[in-house]
C-alpha cells in the first residue's frame, strides 16, 4: 500500500494565474433541499414549503445558502483533487436561489485562478456562481494548498 497522499492532487507547478477551472452545473430540486434540511438540521420552511415562502415575501422556495456555498466549492475540490487541500473559503450571498417545484434550479459555477504563491504553496481561486443569469454568490474566494 502506498503512503503517497498526494496521488491525484494537482501540482502547484501546473497552475498559473488566469487558469480557468472546468465549469460545473449544480441542479437543485425540492428533494435535495429536503435532504439537506435533514442533514443540516436547518428545517426552515422557506426551504421546502412553497406557500409559506410566498407568505413571507419570497417568490418561491429558496435553497439554503450554505448548500449553495458548499455546492459551489466543488469546482475547486474537483480541480485540486482533494477536498482537504482547501484551507480557506468564503462567500457573500448576493441573491437567493429560487427553486420552483416543477423545474428546480441550475447553479452554474466557474472559477479562475487569481493568485499563486509559490512560497506558501497556496492558490487563490475566484468563483462565479449564477442562477437564471443572476449572480448568487459574491466575493467567492477559495484558497487551496498544493505541493
């Protein structure tokens, strides 16, 4: 058995500022929201009860912000090759992801390398996440440590 824990992890030497990460689409439907509500213990009715969501002024049920945030960073974890290499991650929530019952919602996520620090082995990636053409996350930055 190999003790090489870096197998499959992107090498720092292969990364440059301006590199685009492969884009990813996250499809969100009501079933996923209910599953996430159970796992996260966030059972707020705005995430699964259409009538309640509309009563409180929302256009429809909305996805959990943390679900959207967590789904978006998979662009980076897949690109890096090891989720444990992401050492920092933060976003600003700019718009809710509205999830209609019939169609669900698609969040389109892309990323671009904004900084490479050869001394620390850290790579900063800026993410863009949109739904129905509108930005849903702002200031979305992930930092990964590479060898």
